[in-house]
């Protein structure tokens, strides 16, 4: 069975357009390439922003990409949530909204990788921590990914099976995570 890797992080559409966005897009593309060259299945929230870049790039490179949607169906996915369809091989429509989708996404994966990320990603990070997942944070991208050590020191629970790895090189980060599955 192939390892299931979830990518979570900044879905803000402007995260790829700001001046710093060019660097973030390059990091997201590097992460996608690192994922695509391994025999894994990619899961995302079927969303926009940097997560879209990772999903679309990995998909186009031949990685099987499963999107977990907050919507009940394709029409709601596009019309209500304004989410794309072109980056995924298949989309699971949960109908659970954004927060409910986050639980399904995290629970579907053995590894949760974070690239940047704000409040929604923080929600996914805490779910992954509580669920004892292997967590990888691509540092140098900002947001949750760069603040994971602080979050764990301040709020981390003892006794979970969670293992958190950080790094700025996507290949090395992914290797660390995969070696611990």
C-alpha cells in the first residue's frame, strides 16, 4: 500500500501573487516534485493558493492526487467555495464544510506536510498533532510551517505519537517523514 501524504497550508489566492509569492511558489513546486518522484498518494483540501500549486504540479508530474472537498458536490465545490477541479485525479465531496473537511483530510493521511498556512492550517496542525500523525513543516515559507516549534513548546500535548520534522529542503524533509512511517 502506498503512503498517503497530505499537504496543508496557505490556500489564500493572493499567497501566490505577492512579491514573496514567487519564492513560495518555487518552494511549493519543489515540494510537489519531491512528492511526485516517490511512490505515494497525495491528498489536499482540493483548494487554491500554495496547496493548489503543490497539488497541480504533483498531479501534472504523474502523482495520484485525491482532493478532499468541504462541499457536498461538484456544483457546490465550484459555485459556493470557488475551488478548482483541475488539480485532482478524484475529489471526495464531504459536505462537512471547511473544518469538517480538515478532519477527513488529516485522518486520511499518514504524513501531514505544511507549507506556510494561517488559521485553517493551524486547525489541521492541531488535528494532526492530536491524531499522532507524522508532521513535516517546510520552513522558510512562513505561517504555521515556521511556527511549529513554538506551537509545540507552548501548546503541545505529551503522550501523543506525533513526530514533527522541520526543514527548508523539500526532499530532505520528505525523506525524514517517510523514514518514520
